C-alpha cells in the first residue's frame, strides 16, 4: 500500500512536470513545478505523521549517489541542492568526485524523498537547459548575443536554481501551514514531526 501510494504521487508529479516542460514561458513552468512541490510536501507530511504514530523502526535514511552531468556540473549541482533542501534531504558534493561525465554528489534522506528528488531533478535540469537555449535564441534575434557564452550559461543556471529554491521554499511553507491548520487533534505539530525527521537525516550526516 505504501509503495503504491508513492508511485501514484510520483506519476502525478511527473504529469505536472510534463506540463512545465511543454510550455515556453518560464513563469508558467515554475508554477507547474511549484504545484509538483506542493504535492511532494503533502505526501511528505502524510508519511512523517504516519511514521511518528507507528513503529517504522525499519524505515531509516539512506545514501544515494547522483551523477550531475557536465558541462557546468557545479552550476547544475545548485539545482540538485535546491530540490534536496526543500525535500528533507541533504546534498553533498563529493570531494574528488569528478568523473569523465560530470560530478558525483551524495544525497542523504528517506528513500521515498530521494525517489521524488530524482524525478524532479531529471525534469528541471532538462527544462533549465531548454530555457537557457531559448534565452540565447532571443538574445541572438535582438543582436544581443553574449560575448562570454560560458559566463552567461553559468549565470543562467545559478539564477534558475535560485528561483526554484525560492518557489519551492514558499510552496513547502504554505503546505505545511495548511496541513497544520487542518489538524483537529492535540497530537504533535506537523513542523515538530518534520523536524524530528530532519534530525534523523542529520544524524546520518554526522557519521561522515
């Protein structure tokens, strides 16, 4: 039941991200991505509250490697960090983790959160690159093509990641408040339960 529920949420997230990828308007794409983040947060609250009220001793944080593909792996890593930060995961850039294809990152978190981070990153990374080329085409049409193409791309990727971080932080805060306001029992607050979940992931980090 838990696995089928997770897969159902992932399918809905993928559908929202597909809508984001289908538009040429960045603000509309960010709106769909924010809706996906809202859905993720609701699921995370649901799971955390269930875990708090039941014996889930076998449910512990895990570590998963992500390879962020070159070129501009460092800047693309900012996007992975933004997604992880807003989804109860910790993102670590591996020192000496450069490969022929890019850069290795380690993501710490609960398996269901990491699965959703993977889906979100794969889609948003593609969208980020597509919007970057779209912006270049617009600049070229207006005879404003950048003199330093590398600098432009690095700046664009950082800016995109910053906007996603802001959008996701707002979406997450909004849903946590809604979930808390909708509760009628006298149990622990949503924020407190999520904080306990975060501490479990941070405990894993201390082992490094």
